[in-house]
């Protein structure tokens, strides 16, 4: 059970870190790629929503608030880019 718990936490942490490690340099160095691609501008929203659902159901309130704010920012930026 402990190994499953550790694996679950490690995989979710790794996923969040990899998304951040990918999108921050992409947005800072190649914003035109994000602006020109509906896929790259909307993908953070589609990643944020499952994390938001997990946070609401299983995690602490502060985690939910943080992920909610981040997902709102992703939705806002995707809306601004795609309109």
C-alpha cells in the first residue's frame, strides 16, 4: 500500500513539474508557437481541469484554491489568444 501511495504522489508531482518545465520556456521563448496553435494554447486548460477535479475531491483546500487560480489564468490566456 505504501509503495502505491508513494508512486501515486510521485507521478502527480512529476506531471505537474513537467508541464511547468515545458510551458514556461515555451511561453517565454516561443510565444508565437503558442499563439499560432490552438493545441498549445488550450492544452494547459485541459491539463488544469483534471488537476482541479482531483484537488476538489481529494486534496487540501489550499491546493484546490491554487489550482483553481492557475486554471483560471490558463482559461483567460487561452481565451485571449484564440479570440
